[in-house]
């Protein structure tokens, strides 16, 4: 990029903020956490709508370029239970680990364990410039929790193309290097980097 651009990340999720900052490192897009988080009600029934709701709320408050992320885990055998409701699966009182345990339990009699992670990034650069970028990672839900390098559902999500290792498939929480290059958030970020570099430099 010819010019650096500072963006506020519309979330209080420290894990996501750290991951995004790393994914955009060296791109000229400097993403920092907001000084205080805003309570935003996500009323849309899809990731695009919720990402835009969050981005708009922070853009209106801070009057600065903003990026929001909305991500979800979509499980074929449970089509209506996760997706936009991923963070609330099983109820608000559960810890991330308990959600993983619940999902394994819900799938114990299922032969179809296919799933994919999807990330939508919404960038608002000005009142008339809003851009969306999507990334997906396909895989399946494992039968046990393995790995401690991720967060959320990473320890039970096994990407289809991550099969190295003596024991075959590995979870997303076992390979941080793979995750930074291939996760749904990494793929959405790569698309954003490539488009915004030429857009801002024009």
C-alpha cells in the first residue's frame, strides 16, 4: 500500500483482534482494538448482516475506518443449530470447552460429520464505502477434543486438507501455522488484503 490505514476492529474478542492484526501485518492496514467495546445486538439471520451491523455501530461511534468479523461453524447434520448462532450454541452460560463437548455429544450417532467454518469481514472505510470478503474452511467434527493452540471450536474441527502427522487428521488447534495460512479468517483476510491494496493505492 502507498499509505497506511488505521482501522478499528469492531469486537471485544481479544483472540480475533490478535489474529486479524497478524493476518494483516505488513499490508499497510493496521488493525487495532477499539478503546471500549460497544454492546451490539446482532439481529440479522446471516453472517453478512451481522458483520455489517457491528461495523456500522463502531464506525458511527468512532468515525474512523472499521472492520468487523462475523464467523460461524456450519454443521451439515445440525443445519439450524449453529451458523449465526455458533457463539450461543447450547446457551449463553456454556464455556467454549462445554460447547465443544456438547457438539461431540450431539453428533455421537451421526455418520455425517461434515462441517465448514465461514468468516465474513465487513470493512467500512467511509459512509459510502463498504466492502465484504468471505472465507471458508471445510472439514469435519472430530470425536474428541485435541490441541490447545486455538480457541472456540478449533479443538474439534478437523480440516479436510490437514492430514499430516503419524495419526492422520489433525485438529485446527494442533497446527497454528496451518491456521494462520488457511483458516476461514485467513482466507477472507487474503482476499481483503489483495483488493484493498489496489483500491486504496488507486
